[in-house]
C-alpha cells in the first residue's frame, strides 16, 4: 500500500464520498487503524518481498488485521525450500505487528536483506 491508502481516504473524505481505499493484504496493522508511519511503508515493502520470495502473501485473510496483530505467518523458508533461512529474520522483523520492533529506515531494511542473501 506504501502509504497511498490513507492519503486517498483523506482526499475522498474531503470530496464527501466517504469510501475507503487500500489493499488490506499489504497494509500495516496501524494503517488499518488510521495511523501512518514510515515503518508502515516498510511493512508494505516487506509484504512484497515475502510474496516475491514465496509466491504467497504472509497473511491470507480474510481477517487480515487479526492475523497481523497475532503474527500468524510462516517463515518464508518454511513455505519455499529455495528461500535461504537467513532471509527469514529480516522479513519477519519487517512484518512485526508493533512498528517499534520493525526496521525504521529503508537503508536499514535493505542492508539486512543484502546481508541475509550473502550468507
């Protein structure tokens, strides 16, 4: 979702339509609750990385928010044997339900992914 959902919701609300936009599969838990942080965008990026690595979403829905808050997902290497186990840690960190436990910058996330792929 990369922070687009809340901006679109605000724009639509100003227009009086009151509709909500965004894809819950990619939205950080706090975004679904109306809060947008830099870590929210990194969360969405982690969902994309996870999906690229495994071919599936980390949270399948339909109750995305509950699954995210309870951290109901499998490490990527468990789903796809070709994924190095070293990639599990940075992806799981980036998908933590609490934004304070995630990466706080894109360079920090990228460095962790690159290091995992070198192992």
